[in-house]
C-alpha cells in the first residue's frame, strides 16, 4: 500500500486551509494511507486540527524551537529522514511549500513535480506550464519516490470530522543547520477574509490609479464580506502590498465569486483566477481581455460603477 | 565579496502567447521570440547593482542549453556581466540535473553568492535555487524583494503569502529573486558592442561528469480548458440581478 506524507502548513496556532486541500489530492492516489507531519515549536494545537482532517490516519509531530517559523533549511533534513518510510511526500504550492519541497526533492535525489492539478494514475499527474497556457501530463519514473507540490486552487478542502487519526511525536536525528535565521514577518494585518480561501474576492487593477482610490475596492469588499486582491500592475505601482497579488507569480485562487475591477486581464493574471466559480469584470475598455473569460461583464467607469454597486449591495 | 554567479535561462519571451501544437507533442516554439527569463534578468540586475556598490568584484553569467543560449549570455554581458559560461547540453535537461551542473560549476568558481530567478516562465517549476542550495549544503533565500549584506551574511526580505518575511543567511548562499526586487536596466548599443569582446566559455556537459537524475517524462500537452463565453450587462442593476440569479448574493 502506498504511503503519503503531507507537510502541514500553519502559523503556529492554526492549520492553513492549504493542508486540507492537499489531503483531497492525496485521496486521489489509489489506496494511499495519508499521514500529516507538523513541524512547530509546540505542535499540539495544529496536530489536533490535522488529525481531524478526513482521510488522515496519523499525524507525526516534530517539536523544536527552530520550527517556530518555517525555514526550509531547518525542516528539509528532518523531513528527508521521515520520508524514508513513504512513497509520496506532498506539500502545498504556496510560498511555504514552494520554498521547502524542492530542497527536500534534491536531498532525496529525485525531481519534483510542481503544482499537481490532477492525479491521473499513481505516477501520472497533470500540471500547468507557461502561465497556464498549456497543461502537461507528467509521469514520475517507476519505483522512485514522488515529491510534489499541490496546486491548492484545483482542490476543495476535505472535511474535518475525522476521529480516527493518531498523533505521534518523533525526534529525527538529522542535524539542523544554523546558517539560516528568521528575523521577522510583516503582515498586512487585516480583518478581511483571507485572499486564498475567501468564497468571494474583489480585486483592483492599475485603473484604480492610486492607493487612496483603492478605498472603493475595500468598501465594496467589506459590503460583500469578500477578500481583496490586486493585479500585478496595481502592486508594482505601489497601490497595495505584495501579498495581495493574484496571478502566475502571486496567489492562485478559486473563490466562488471573483470581481475584477479595472483589471485588463493579462494572461499572467488570468492564470491566477481561472478556477473561480463566477468571474465578474468591470472595465471601461470593452476590448479588455478580461471580458473573454468573464461570466458577467460590465463596461463602465469603475469610479461610478463601484460605489453604485456597493450602495446596491448594502 | 569576490564573485557572484547568475543563472540565465533562455525561454519563450514573456509577451508571446504560447500555443500547444496540434498533435499534443509540445508547445509551438518554432520562430518564436526567445529572451532571458524575466526573473533571471532581475537576478542579474541585482548582481550588477551589488557590484556597482563596491560589494562584489565580478559577476559571472551562466546558461545551459544549445549554442543558441549564447544570445542570452551576450545580452547578460551587455547589461554588465564580466564573463559568461555556457554549459552545452542536450536540449531538455531536468531541474535536478541542472542543479547538479550548476553545483559543479560552483565547485570550480567558488562564488560567494548565486542569484537565480525564482522560477522560469516556461516550465513554471520554481525549483532550481532550492535544489542547488540543498545539494550545495548552503542556505537559500527564495522570492527576494530586498537584499543587503553585513559581516559575511545577507539579510533578505522575502515575498511570502502572509506578507514580507526577513531572514538572515550566511554566505555563500543561493538567493532567488521576485518581481519587485528591482527593475532591470535597458541595454545600450555601445554595451552590445563591448559585450562582443567579453569572454564566453563553452563547457560540454559531458566533461563535467554529472550523473543524470531520473527525469520526469512529459507524455502529453493540451491547451487549458476554456471558460464558456459569458454575458454582458448594461448597468449595475442588471449586474446585481444576474448575481442574484446565480445565487451569489
């Protein structure tokens, strides 16, 4: 029977929803038994959340002060040691997983499969390339360990009704190098729903023209209980911080409803939203490529349309 | 520091809309404009700025592939790199084998810093820097948006999902660059002329004695699923009505 080891992503207290999405992907690997590993300073709270995920049979915890912040250099050697007992080692295709998993793959002497969007057979997967302009079917070499990241936007989270998983603490012997040190994390603290998991997302583009003007996007989002995103152009122009970028090199998201406001719709942006349930585009340029993918399009001046929409929804 | 090594990958230009071949055997690259991977261009720009600040003395650019990759290396030299190395390989090399090739060049050149783009815009793998750092047993700082140096270490701000993370890594190290690290310079004509005289060494991959890694095979290519054409509405009231129809508000 195949064994899958999934690396949990968390902030020390709360399991990131990316883990439950990866668990759905793992369930597509025929007959696989799924274990989750939690690296943390104190893994207890996160381990319980991971143990509740449907399909998980065991949670392995590694408690070490260095794991208070996720450093690939510290996690990788320990994860490699644990990987000896598994056929698959999975992580999310978030900045956490993208940073960590290739380091693990290289230490295990295998190539990594990045951004799994579907499992076709136990060693065969589909993944996007060229900003999603092509989907390639890839096959891992027979008999080799599979190290992969999962494109979380392609999967729904599994439920968390599981009561059968055990939690086991282990202490890997692998030495943790001291050459990499955490300094600080600056987060744009916000009460809004998290961009990567929000059911509704409102994004603004370059047409907002200033950081102040972005207020109308925030107002609309707050009226709808939505997360807020932005195009690369809006981030590059300094209207909003980097963590709001949606697209090929930013966040790949799949909300039920996505509102693209003043976003022209470069392919690099579209690749970040193509799994959204319904895409609404508001743009004054009727030729904008965003209208080619929008389910509902409205040609108009965002500075009058957006306040009107906010008013209509409040 | 003494040397900075910068990887430049030759990729289909950022502005080309890539299409899958009709027979599903790959993507159409015949006659398509090729360029330096944009993230690698940012890596080179950063290396040049570090050198111009007097914090490094030599910038070496390296590429892997056919002789065609000389074009991208010459562009790198015209931007300001001091010399170039082309590792000539069969057209397609898997990321782990590429990391092994880079490692063997590192063992010859002993750079203090390796700067790479965070991902190539063709395969979108986002692996090389991390793999190289692992094989080299050195630190990695991925997705960099700011880099400074002090006392043999680099302080790197990283663009992560939660915001901006800062880490400190001892040198030598591998740093991979994100979009907002800098804006690469334009190449001027006299620099292109000067670049023709700069050294460009070709090394055959066979001479490096690298063990090839078991590659992941690509068995089929397909265009992405298309979304169905939607509807256009004339005003906010119709938009709200359409959203209500779908049960979204």
